[in-house]
C-alpha cells in the first residue's frame, strides 16, 4: 500500500512524503529467498529523492537494469510483520519548454541502440507496426512523436487489464488497453522509425486520492535529451 502523506508547494517545487507499507508473506519469502521492494528513482529531471527511512533496514540494495531495489533476507524478516518505508521526494516542474532551455546531454551509443531495438512487447518488426509508423513520419522528430502520441490516444479505448503480459501488436489489433498498452504501442511505433523510446514506471499524484501506479513513455531527442 502506497500513500501520499503530504505535499508542500512553492516556487515550482513540491516536497512530498510517500509512505509504503507492505506485509511480507511466507510464500514470497520461500519462492524468492528474500523480499524485494522497488525504490522511487532518484535524480530524474523532475524529481530528487531527499531521504528514505525504513522501519527495518534492508539487508542489501540491488541495482537491476537501472532501477534500485531494497532487499530483506528471509532470516531478517518476521512474516506478517509490516515493514514501512517513508520516502521524501522533491518534485520539480519539468516540461518541453523547460527541456528546450537545458543543454542536451550526450547519449551513449549503446543506450541509443538499446532503446531502438525490437523487444518482446515492442514488436517493431511486425508489418502492421511498420506500416502505421511510416504513415506517422513527419518532417521532424518532434512532429513525428506528436503524431504517434495522437494516433495512440485516438486508436485505443481505455480498459484496465490485470494481466500485463500483453504486447504492442495486441493493443494495435484489439484497440484497447491501459497505460501499459498505450506505452507499449507508442514505443513500438517510435522504435520502428529508429526513435529511441523506453517505458517508465512511477506513480501519479492527486490531491483527492492516493497515488496510483502508472506507466508512460520517454523519448530521446538529439537536441533536447
């Protein structure tokens, strides 16, 4: 359970406290040999983790594909006893206009290849994906990405799926999906045109309800980053 406890605003910045409470189960511990929690990413353009406090300190931290996880060994866990993490995050205003004012960071050629390749859920080789992507190509990368965004938004009807083991081609054919399918289809169309794109996972913030888990897309621009 993740709860947004408070939010303070000022000068284009918000200071937010996330409280995450979870209850380790015997099945999880026996299956994995440890209990693992994904931590909120730090040092993104629009956020910075100030500090994290644990009710029980992790046994270790693990970096998996760029994401940081806290792990607790079986012998360090009391099954059923809740573990709480309080994460204090600074959230900054960040949009396209601000990105244009910043200098463009260099991108490693391997990273460029990583985010344009074909993957399990982004079937860039499928004829339907390639054909649609070509129709959306424009005179600039920004215009092309805007075309792709508009197409995906108009092509899909929103429907929540519990099983996320789906794909871009299923989203394209069935014309429905939640944030995961929207993201997968947009990434597939971008990568089909050799535009680096990747999925990002996080939480949406709301003044009226608890944060909700969300997926969205990041696209790389040579002049913007």
